[in-house]
């Protein structure tokens, strides 16, 4: 099987006139420095097969030749594919340990052009830090800034740091240390030949504005508020990181509206955007952004919702479908660790859990990361009204348990609210959770009386229990959802009985995929209504259809 067009991981090269070996090395390096892929020799750009050159048919020799001409050596797999004419496939693994170059020193990588076709372009030294950070082999935030000194630290920001440790219940043992020991303990400086040199994290947190402009000119923030198409707030600033976070939080306190939600006999304040989720999202944007790239952390509040975006895509191993399950690891481990010790960031490294949890406990629309690209991460939190019934259900259950509900449980309840009568397989697809986790979670919910189960495996379905449906309108919805199947089941049983001499409970179980007691109750109801009659009794009782008297 041969591909019919090029993409980021597939490239065609004509080998009629013998494709130059140096160009093969360049292509292999480009694949290794991106996502890996397959280089096909003997296929034209349009996909037509013209065959591999005889000098490239010795696959073992070519693979060794490629390894000897790449640094570090790239171990490719080579294979001759017999098609209309033989084609050579060179499979290149993605480099996970560092940047690859040719023996002559060329460093390239692949990207997609605006028309969607791929190209190989140079990977410049200024981009090395980003690549190594993505591969988790470099912590840019821990790098010393040799042209900086302790005089670049702002006394007011040092006091600000200590105040935040107290305010956010951070590591108070830090406050007992002299300033220089505090800087060392947090990694804000490095001792290099007896001289304390600020790190990137040190200047980000404590640097004067002049020091930030000189040493980390990439750090800046934009906060915007749009009402319709009118921009009511538009503020660009380059403050030390702690002051930047506080300024954004201050803006959000003013702009973040709230409403009171009745929960039983009590009322709860439900914000348009939960303050805890907003704080975690803002801290994440600063702690995971790529400080080697120009750009800014952008916060935009519109009629539709809140967008928080930062330069630098997801790092290696993080994708949209594993955001909640991937091992916590940031682009800037030192910076993230400092923010945790201060108390600003979630100490477990699972700040993203808090972002989702804050929407789920109120039944709001879920946060959305789908606008993220390889160049930036973009979080959108929709503006939506809380669901009083869901809020009460979660609050009651958490009070009964004496602890917060697990995130998987909240996801499951949210999915069932939007898609009642769902199978475990459907719920796994809707929540992006493993099927085994969904099955365990839904059984926990059934045991707790949060969810009701219908039918038998493998056709079992689930819906929220009547506890969710407290208002008259909601109760009508519950009754309709619950009883509509009973009506349909009765019709199916009667139709089967009309077509048969008699039916048994086993027939109903097979027909409707329900359990034995449910099948018996359905048959008993039809007998009581005079639509079926028993022709025998006992465990294997038979029933027949009663023709209505006109």
C-alpha cells in the first residue's frame, strides 16, 4: 500500500536520475526533527510511480550510510516495495532525545505551507530552545542570565513574593530564610563560581521592568474586553510575572459577573467564569508559555466567553485527547515548581483538572482547547448559565461523601445530562475516558443513586436518576425519558405475541435485552391489562396474545 499524496509525515522524491545522497540526509534530518515519517524514493510529486534508482536498491548499505552521515546517528528502516516499479521506503523515527543534524552541520525540520503541502526548512539556532523544551530535554526557565545580577531584582517584587506566600498559603518555611537563601531555594539564582546569577525564572518573578525588557523581551500580556464589536478594555503591559497575574485577576474580578443559584434551602454564587478556574488557567498560560518566542499571553473577554492563549504549543506527549490523563509535565519545570511553592498553582500539577471541575460542578459548558496549534495553546471557556439541578445534585452528593466528587464522575454526569439513555461505549467516546474507567465510574454512580441502569449487558444503558429532576418541568422530562421505553417495550412484546403461538419470559429477554425481573414485570402488566393470557405457569410459563373484541 502506497500513499497517494505528501503530508507532514510522507514525502515523495523522484529517483530516475538518482536522487542525491546529501538530499536524502537532509530529508531524514527534517523528519527526525519533526514527527518522523516515510521518505519514498521512486515516486513523483504527483504520486506517479517511476521506480527507485538501481544504486539505492541495497537497503542495508543505505541505512548504514544514513546513520554515518547524521548526528546523532538516525537508525532508519529501509524497504523495497514492489509496485508497478520498485519503490524504496525509508522510515525515519522521531528524535526524542535532541536535535539532529547532518554530518555537514545542516539542521532542518518540516512544516506545512499555507496550501497544506509540506516543505523542509532550516531549524535556526534561535528555535533550538523551543524544540528542546518540547522534547522535555531543556528547562529554559532554569537557564542563568549571565549578563544579569542581583541588582536587577526589584525590592518591591521581593516583598510581593513574600506577601503572596502568606496570602495563598504557600511554603511558609521560605519566609524564614534570608533573601539570598530564599532565591537559592526557589532556583531564582544560580551560584556560578561564587557569584549569584539570576535565572530566567528569577528575572520573570522579581526583575525590574528594565531588566525584563533587556533580558526577557518576549514576556508581555494583553487583556481585552469586547462588548459586541466595541473594545471597552485594551491593555498591553510587561510587568513582572507575579504582578502580571495579579493585574489580570483584578481585571477579571471587575468583569466576572455572578448570579445566585438556589440549592435546596441555600443560595450559591455562580460566576460566569469560576474564579478558581480562571486563576489556574492564567497561571498555566504563564508557566507553560514558550519564553524563547516573541508573543504575549492574551486574555480576551467577549460576549461568548473567555479566551486565554499563550505562545508555544503542547509539549511532547500532550494532545487534545489526553489532556486530563497525561502525566503532568510543563515546558518550564522550574517556573512551575516555584508557582506551586508560592501557592499560586495547583500543587499536584493538575491545574487543568481544576479548570474542568469548576465548569462541571455547575453544569456549565466545558472548556475548549480545540483552537490550539503547534504554535500556541488556546483555552476558551464558554459563557453559560449554571444548571441548578446539576449544581444541587453535585453539592448534595459531595456533602454526603464529605469530599469532592472525582473528575471522572463529574464528566459522566455531565455527559448523561446532555445525552440521556447512553451506553458505556458512547459515554467513553463522549468523555474521552477509557471504557474500563467509564464502567467503573458508572457503577459507582448507580450504587450512589445518581444514575439508573436499564437493560442487560452488552446492551445496558444509563440515565440520570430522578434526584436530578426536582422541578415540575424537569420531572416531566424524566418521566417521559423513563416511561417512553416501557410503552415501546409493551408494543414490541404484543407484536411478537401476535406473530407467535405463545411467548415466554426468555423470549422477552432476548427481544428487549432486559433482565429477568424486568421481563416478568412487563409481561405481568400486559396480563393485568387483558392483552396477554397465561397458558402455563411456573418458571417456564407461556403466554399468548388475546385478540381484542370489537
